[in-house]
């Protein structure tokens, strides 16, 4: 056996779908879907033209809203036969444009697959359809003392199918893990219309473990039709410590000291002064406004365990130079501490006409360095940036404030953002911790990965979807695009859809 | 080290061109596992050493040939551990072998498996390309999560050169309790406890005795052990017991008969297959020493919602791992081809044709 060349049809270049025949497509789809599940008139399509990243818009040819897996299979078989791009969509709260439609494609909304099929309290698992909202799972499990641990801040709206597509995080993932750590099984349909189950109800599955490949694959490998999640016993108690610092570097060091002391807090978040001031005016959480940075550190467990951990955390914070420390006295106060952090996004929207949200992750020890670099960039670009961080896991959400109506402002914000992302990679981190690449960060993929790595990603894609029909153009850049990167600057954006929804 | 990596790349490139299989191997502690290895030996132990370790980052990066014992000792000196408690099975097991085999020990059900702790990897694919996936940070969704797929791939997708693993603090307190209980009662009880916020970190049932380990903050372990009762085992005996399970030095495993590993939903009923059985992972892993026909073992395990692996001994040239549905097998073949088009890396170690 010699060295096998690429599989037939393999390409790392952009594919041309301009030959798609809308009339033929609609005719075929209308044979497998009721009229209420098929939108193709111009006036019905605009609600689907973007996701949470609303500055990039594209009207699709067709939107389908299947109600059963059988219909999903039929839709995918038609799209495969007619070589039509398919963009899967959950609640449309994604921040990186992963669900932005394709000009010649179908948007496959999973919003009507929204049944909770089973809550098995004894086995601590829930079987749900992809359109079920993240929070709805925890609500359904609550009577059994259980919950679904990953809690992206958009959890009141975002769906579990979207969480699987993005491998979503949240504010508690340092201790409880990301979406991938809380999944047992994902059932999906390939572009060929084959039903495949990734993972199993056991703790592992035979063969290659494809669950981590599907999770976070941004709708590029298969369409999710059913998700089995692990449910976690609710801790008896949670308490939160709020600490104020007169220096961001000291706050960053405090984070490292807590972790180094062997403590894995349930949540560990940081906000800089600008962010604190912005959210305080919005939600009145009672944050100290004179601090350069505040930390929120949550402990959960048995009352004895929480008391022990809070004691240790308090001592470490004092030792690290905290100028003020508050411990939540009751659940209402704990939720108030968190309210501000979770409202950072809408708060930014209140103080600035536009903002550009970053999502890099860096090693924790570089937090102080990154913050200082961002301060210098604020001067360099003459633009404000407020910073909220999942400090425990090094995931940063700097929000660059700008006014798109001011000439040049958007370009400046983009340059500012690009510098932060590139610094994230240079500091040993990544361009995206939890929001995904989508279309938004597709150029920066070229700075994080080498050409052979990008080609390997295209090969993985082709292993599942040889014709490149699932979400084409997203997540993995073409080699041409990487070659052009530097000359070309994509429009950086800020989410405007769902402006009131808490984020991150 | 770059010279070595370059030499390996060249060697894989040449092997690929010639269609000559390579048998990638670390310490050989898991030679018994999977289907028989074929091809020219590529020994990873030359590529050894911890590349980066900062306890406050909860990440360690080590080269594939680093002895697992060395890595664990380094972590222990800073009060940390590989939380998935990987089996060593024998002296000399390596970090690369640990990830490639994807096997986890007693703490698996409580904290996650090997793949849950893989953050990144450098590997050489079947074309001889050095590729880096993931990284050293906890949250990273740039690109497909290939590094986690390497866990359990038995070296068939690439030569692992270096891995980054998330590490965790060692628990402050640990207590092991024992209860007399039949299998059905133990399975039920483990699931009931699993639904409560208890610091259970390991469990094992065998021969009418349920052994339970609690780990965590002293206050939590004390409160739970007072509540659960049972007979407390002295710490040293307890450590030996869990290590015996982890490394299969426990007398249960000292047999020549086929040893099956049944991976089933934790709430599955008793397997009720002929032979001796030991239950771990809150019911989700069941070791079965049995001469029952493979067909019978697989059919029963499947009926319980799980899959069966002929873990040790028995006829190893046939199907060792559980057969896959056709559509899933096709995806696995495609993935193998994507990384190793000539099919030269540990071919057939997992399944025929992979």
C-alpha cells in the first residue's frame, strides 16, 4: 500500500454553491415538510438573517423548521442530493456568527424540537431535544435536587443544541466543566442522512471518542437531534466572596494564589473598575466603585465545607492586599453579587452605542500582564475598554466601546480587538474560549494554527461531510483566506440582537 | 528534542510512502491491551521530560515518553494529581501510553476520564506532519477538539509527542468505608448516593462487600462518613486496595481466564453473566472474569445499554472491542484516513481496518 492521496473531492478552497435551484429545492422540501415548517417567501426570511452577531447579515434561500428527527433526515438527504448548504440554528444567541445563513443555503432551525424527553433522577441524566433551553433542563431537574451544571449567561434563551455546537462554558466551569464534560450522548444526523450516536449512556464508548469532536464543531460535522446530559446533585449551599483591590495586578495574583492553595472555587470572576462602574449604574449590585478591580469567588458544598473554604479564601485575599472583603450573608445577597457580573454585557450597551466583545483565553498567570497591555491599548487607540473575566480559567471578555456612526471608529475597534486576540495567542492562549470561531474570528484562526493544522481540520470536516455542505465557510478558514489575512479585514461586530439578554 | 521529532517525522513519512506499518509503543505496560500490534517498533521513551508545569495554572505539559510515575511524583510534590487516576499496570508506563490507551482508574466516575483532562497535544500524523491541537488553557474552542480524540485512540491517529493535561489539587481528606451488601443493593445504593451532594470519589463492589472512598475537604468527608456509617478502613490498607484496583494487582485480576470490561450505564441492573464480577465507577464499570462465549457477553452488555471489551487474555486476534454500528464505523474509518491515509500507525490495534 502506498501513500494514499486526498479523498476525491477534497478541497481547502471555498466552494461555489451558486448553482442551487431554489424552486427545485422548495419543491423537494415541500414534499417532506408541512407548509408551516417551510419558509421561503422573502417577507418570512429576515428574522433568520443573523444570530447574536447582528452586524453580519445574510438572508437565506429557505428556512426549515422540522418537528421530528425523521424530517431532519429527509431535509438533509434533499440538501445532500441537491448540494445545498445547511446552516443549523438553535436560539440564535451565538456571538460569533456561527448561525449566519448561507446565501445559497437552508437555515435548519431546531427550535421546534424542544421536548424534554426524559428526566431520569435515579441515573442522574436527562434526554432532551436540541431546541430545549439550557435553563429549562435545570428547572425540570430541580424537583429531584439535580441540575445541569454548565450555565452560559444566556442560559434563559440559549438551547442545548447550540451549547453542544459551541462547547459552551459559563461562570462555573472551573469546577463543573464545560459542555463536553457534562454530556453523555449526542444523537445526530450526518449530511448523508445517517443517524449516528456519539458517546453512550455508559462513561465511554467503543472506538474513537467522537463526542469531543462533535462538541464545539459549530454545526460543521452533523446536525444534533437529541442530547443526553449528565445531571449534578445541587450543592447544599453556595456563598460568594466579593473582594476589592486597588490594583488589577494584585487581583490577578490573588486568583493565582487561590488556585495554588489547592482551592477550586465554584466560580472565580474578575471585573475591572470601568466594568464595575458600568454595571453598578445598571443593576445596583452594591459594588465598591473606588476599586481598580473586584473579584467574585464562590464556594459551594456542605455548610461545613463552604465555611472552611470561605475562611481560607478570605485569608488568601487579605494576604494578597484586598482593600475590602464581603461575604454573602444569604442567597439574596449572593445573587446580587452575581447580578452585576452577569449583566456586564447589557451594561456596556447602556454606556456606549456599540461595543466589540472579545473572548480570548490566556494562562491565568498572564492576567495582570494582559490587563496592563489593554490599558496601554486604550491610550494607543483612544478608545475605552471595560474588562470582565472568567478569571479562574483565564477566559477574558474585554468589551471595546465605540460608536459605529463615528467615521473610523469601527476600524479602530477592530484593530484594537485584533491586537488583544493576537496577544492572547502570543501569551500562550487561544482566540476563543467559549464563543466559537463562527465567521467572526475566522481570520484569527490563521494566526493560531499553521497551514498543516488548518488542512488537518479540513480533512476532519471531510471525514464527516465530504461535500462541505454543513455550515460552509465557518470555523475553519480556507487556505486562500489565510493567505489574504492581513490585507483583508473582516467587519468586526458587536451583538445587537437580544440586547437585554445576560451574556457570558 | 527537535532533532528527534524531525527524525520521527521523516521515519513516518518514509513508512507511509513504503506502506510499512509502525508499532508505536511507550513502556509496553499495556501490550496486553487491544488487538495484537504489528509493524516496526517506534519506541517513544526517548522523548521524555516535563516541558511546563505551573501548579497555579492547573496544567502540566509532558513529552510522550515521560514515565507516568515521574509525572505523578512531580505533581504530588506540589499537592496535585492526575485526577483520573490512570492505571500503570507495570513499571515504566508513559504519559503518551496513558493518553493513547485512554484508561482511567477508580476516580473516573467522580471526576471524568482521560479525555476530560486533555487540554492539548502535539502529534505527528501519518503524513509525518507535526501538528498542535488545543493548548494549555482550560477553555479553548478554536478548531475541532482533536487532542481529546487522541485519548483512547491507541496510537492509530498519530504519534503523540507531547500532551497538556489539566491537573487538580489532591484532596485534603480521604476516608474509605466498607459495607456488607449484595450486588443489587450495592448498585441501587450507589445510584442513590450519586444523586446526593456527597464527596464519593471511588466505589468497588465484589463478593458481597461494597467499598466506598470519600475525598475532599475535611469537613465534607467527616460529615459524609458520619452519615453513611460502615466500617472505616485504615488509610494504608485503603490506599493499597485502590491501587490494586487501579493497576490490576488485586487478586481479583490475577487469573488467566478472559477478563472482560463491561462499560454500562451506572444504573444498569446486575449483568448476571457466568463468572466472577467486580463493579466499579458507581456501577458504570464491571469487570467480568468469565469463559462465557464472547457473543453472550456482548449481547447481554448491549442489552444493558453498554459495550464490552475483551480487556485481557482470551482470543485477541478477532474483535477485542465492541463492534460498532455501520454508520459510526464508516465515520471512524474516514477519520483514520484523514490522519493516516496509508494506514501505517498501529494498524488494527483497535479494529480491523483502523
